[in-house]
C-alpha cells in the first residue's frame, strides 16, 4: 500500500508521486547534447527525488557519479 511522504526523497514504488518521466527525458536530451541544466525550486518540490530518479534514468547510458556525502 502506497503512502504520502513528506520527510525525504520519494520512492515511486512505495510513495504516491507524480510521474516525472517527461521531465527526465527532457533532461536526458540535454545531457545527450552536452548541455548544462539546473534544478531549483522552493523546499519540498522534489529536487532531491528528481536527482535520485535521474541517476537511475541515466545509468543505462552513462556512468553516473553521485557526489552527495
């Protein structure tokens, strides 16, 4: 059973969340072209969740290095 998460990064398998696949595809096309991008917004808008999902999304085609210590 899925739950709402307000404390940390969301996991689509266990938390209710919007499908951000279209946004991930846009970011991947930018990465493919060698372009830069930023992810910025106010708190609790899914920035960390987006980065975690982007890591999984890109690792099929790229070596992804996570520098979060």
